[in-house]
């Protein structure tokens, strides 16, 4: 049985007419840069998340970078984040000249531990960047409250994996000062290339981010600040607009499939990422923990079923990051990085395919 890790082909087959129609419209009108679909998508995403402002950008990485730039974060500043994430989260902090301060994670959700954030705050702390890992929002209210208590430190949610997730009735991306997401093809809402978006309810941050996105330009050839070339292509916006048509249906499927994995793996007795009751994960990844990961992965490989590791090395142990700033011990991240393994997951995973994945786990754990 062929089981893709993320089934983008079946999605394309289902959405082909509207994707092609949307893309054809762009090819015909010819406004490949900042065409009408860019604003149309931003308005749709504002309505979807409830955020007052949405600024589409070239990627999720660019969204995080522009957000830090909009907050004037730079040399000598510290930014608190998690070591258990994709490298882009910390990369942009170093890019603007600031120092990432890594705080350990909760062992059951793998999201940043809010109670450890407070101990890491200094007078140099200029932002906190929690990641809503595997599609489940971090404990944003707790983090916002700590940030407020320490002089209103801005909070940037890295929601690259969690677009569509809900936290206490509110949508991911609209849970803090700024929310950043990615439309990389394999994310819950993806395009066919690179793309991303910044969300905020702060009009000043929105205006500055819009300028930063186009070389710090307020009007043509007037450059108010040093910016970047960070626009999202009109064609990619058209793809996301088409994919939004089925997005709510896809979220339902994600939830059904994720909960089915939960039930079956709990029966088998496999440790897995835990979802908290006050939030809804979009299961951007479906991740389990196994002590004998190499062995389990090789059994999957023999059966032709793809698996992945998100992430094998915490960022504060990476060659390029381990000597930056003060050394924070993050024992949970160190331990969990050795055990996590992600299973095939997408709205198009069939019950048959899922049954096959579960049966491989059942057999490999019994060995
Ligand atoms: C994918 C991802 C990013 C980067 O997004 P790109 O669009 O690939 O630049 C940042 N943070 C996290 C947590 C991600 O998963």
C-alpha cells in the first residue's frame, strides 16, 4: 500500500478545477507581483483568524524576520524562544543581531514551558517567541500574562504549523502581539512554493511590516526604513485562496484522523504528544515517542511507509547555535529529541492507510 507522508497529490486532484481557474486568472491579468489576489487573501485570512491586520510575505521565515524588525529588535537584545522547533524560529533572532535565549519545553506537549520563561527574563528581553508545535497552540494566555507582568514584552506566536488551530475559542495567529504563519507546501494551509503571513491587531506594527515587506517603502521610491524583498507572489496567493475552499473540511478530517491515532495508540500503550482540553490541534504533524526510534523507523522503512523526526537536535545543541549567549540547560528538549517520530498525516489519509500504519507500530512495539 502506498502511503505518502503528506498527501498533496490527492488534495490537488480534488481541488484541481479551482486551483487552475485561480491561477489562470492571474496569468491572464498579469499582475504577478502585488496583484489583486494578494489583498483578497489578506482580507480572507483576517476574517478567518479574527485578526485586524494580515500582511502576506515571502515565507514563514520572512514573517518572523519582518516581525522582529518591526519591533526594532537588534544588537544587544534578547529574545526568549524554544530550542525544540524548526531552525528558522531562532535563525531570524540571530539575523537581526539579537541573542536567542532558549527555554525548555513541557514533556507532554513539547511546547515551551511558560513557567520557565519567567526565570529567563532580563532587562534585555525584547520579545518572547513561543512555537505552536505540531499544530497545537502553546499556552498563550499564560505566556501573555508573564509578558504583561514584565513591562509588556511583545509576544510573537510562531504559528507556522498551527494555522487553523483554536486556543480557548480564539484562532492561532490571533493570540498575541503578532502571529506568524507559513504556507510552505507541507504546512496545514500550503501553497505551491514559499509563502507566509503576519497577523496583528496593532495598526502601527501592521503599517511598519507592510513597509518592511517592500524595501521599507511607504510610497513608490520613498524608503522610510531599511526593509527586505519579502512579498508573496500573486500566484501563490491564488493557490491559497483556492485551498481555503476546502480548508474547514480538511481541518475536520485532520481532527478525526488525529483522534483516531490517539485512540489506537493509547490502546497499544504508545507515548504520544498530548493535546490539552482548552485547545484544538490541527495535527500539522502526528508525533509519537519511542525509546527504540531507530529500530521502529527501520521497520517502517522496510514496509515502505515514510516517517520523519521533528526534530533530532535541539537548536541550543546545534553547531551554529550552541555558543550563542548564555548557556541554558534544556533537559526535556534533549531527552525528547532522541525519541520523537512523526507518522504519515494529512486530511487525505484513508482509514485503510491509517490502519496499516497503526499495525506496523503494534508489531514493532511487541517485538
Ligand atoms: C516551517 C516553519 C518555519 C519556516 O517557514 P518557511 O515558510 O519554511 O520559511 C518556521 N517555524 C516553524 C516552527 C516551522 O515549522
